[in-house]
């Protein structure tokens, strides 16, 4: 069980880095196209919404170390 949790943690870290790279690439592209601050924020909002949807945490998961009220 501990090994499974470690693998899940490494996978989630990898997804986080991938998502942040995607965010940086999309924001950089939006700035380069000179679409202005609103377009950059819109792209950031889309990327974050996609990432959060992919990595939604079940609030009823008893093994979630980041549940509200618990120390990380």
C-alpha cells in the first residue's frame, strides 16, 4: 500500500510539472501574440480549470493527506 501511494505521489508530481509547463507555454504564446492581459488571464484560467478537473481530489478519500484540517 505504501509503495502504491509513493507511485501515485510521483505520478501526481509529474502531472503537476507537465501542467505548469503547459501553462507557461500557453501564457508565453498569448503574450507573444500581443493579445493583452485579458487573453493571458483567460488562457491561464482555462489551463488551471483543465488541470483541476483532471486532478480532482475526492473529498471523501480517507487517505488524502491534504484534507481540510490536517497538517501537510
